[in-house]
């Protein structure tokens, strides 16, 4: 995480915001990378996620979580030194209002950090992760939720280039990636989680389609193993 530490230090990153924080996964990364911050705020529209995340960080009084919509961030203009969005871009129906808000609460020349999983190139083991992720995204879409399949690095860069007054200054695969080796037990748990995904489908006529697809994915994982898909970290700077 040396590269991230470098950018955070250079930017004098005291106040950090993580939008769509979920259970705070990206805040773990930030808090392991620097301790020179005054506060890290995680916001999410899911009350349940906020409760889980808050419990993980009970011992760290500099980290706080709030239920808040990224489209209406309740902080003044230029309040934050850094704003982050991790693995959430592909969940946003229309990223523009959220990016406008992220930009508004970011100080001039502040950093925007976007972390996002990519769909290629991946090893055979990582393809297992992509298959599971795309399966869950397809079920979300069936249920009317916004959840795109993962993008290529180029598509992410193209999306980020559409926002004015922010300039892409760096992109890399963080070194903490793919350190975790999945045990047989974890792979078995993951395979059973695929069945739980199908439980969300209430439409009886559609269920066989998802069941057949799930069997093919489970077979692929048994044959190839499982590894997390590659993620990229993009650093952008607010230019005005
Ligand atoms: C896939 S999770 C990513 C969680 C976390 N950032 C991570 O890297 O693991 C996407 C999160 O975005 C949240 N989300 C979606 N739309 C949002 C919005 N408009 N404002 C705030 N959070 C939102 C969801 O509730 C969900 O927790």
C-alpha cells in the first residue's frame, strides 16, 4: 500500500470520506495505510451496513459511520481532503449526482480515490469470482436493483473521464490484492452461498434458469478453484 500511503501523505489527508462504505471494507485499507488522519467518515444508504461497520470500528474513535445518501452529502463545500468510492461504481444507476456531491465536499486539489474490480484479464481462479459476481448482479437486476457486471479498466477510465474538474493522475493494482489463499472450507461455503442467491428468486418459472446457471458456476469453481478478481485503484485530483 506504499503508493496509496504516498498520495495520502502528499495530500495532507486529515478528513476522509468513504461513500457507499458498506461494512467498511475500504476503511480497513485506509486505516492500515495511514494513522495521520483526524477523521474517516463512512456513509451508506443501508442502515444494516452502517450498524455492522460501526461494530467493527468500536475501538477507533476517529472512524464514524452514518446513514447518508451519496447524492446528498450533509457536509459543507470543500470539507474533505479525500473522498473515496470503492467497488460501488457498478452499483450506481447514474453516477453523475454522486460524483457532483463528492466533488463539492472535496477541497481544491483534494484526492478522489476510486477502487473497482475489473472483469479482465483474470486467471482461471479469478474467473470464478467474476462468475459469482456476475451471477449475483444478474439476480439483482432481475429483482429491479441497479447492479452492472464488472467493467474493464478502460471502461472505468472512460467513465471517470466524463466528470469535469477531476483529473486522473494514477491507476494501479494494490499490492494487498490476491494475498488470501482460499481454503477448501471457504470454497465450500462460497458454493453454498450460490444456492442462497437463488433463494432470492421468487418467480417459479425463472428459477430453473438460475439453478442451471448456478450448477455450471459451481462446477467451474470445483474444477478451477477460487481467487478474488483483480481490483484497480484510481487516484483523481480535483483541479478547481
Ligand atoms: C458493493 S457495496 C461496496 C461496499 C464497500 N465500499 C466495499 O468496497 O466493500 C456498494 C454499497 O453502496 C451503497 N450505496 C448504493 N447507492 C448508494 C448511495 N446513493 N449512497 C450511499 N451508498 C450507496 C450500497 O448500500 C452498498 O453498501
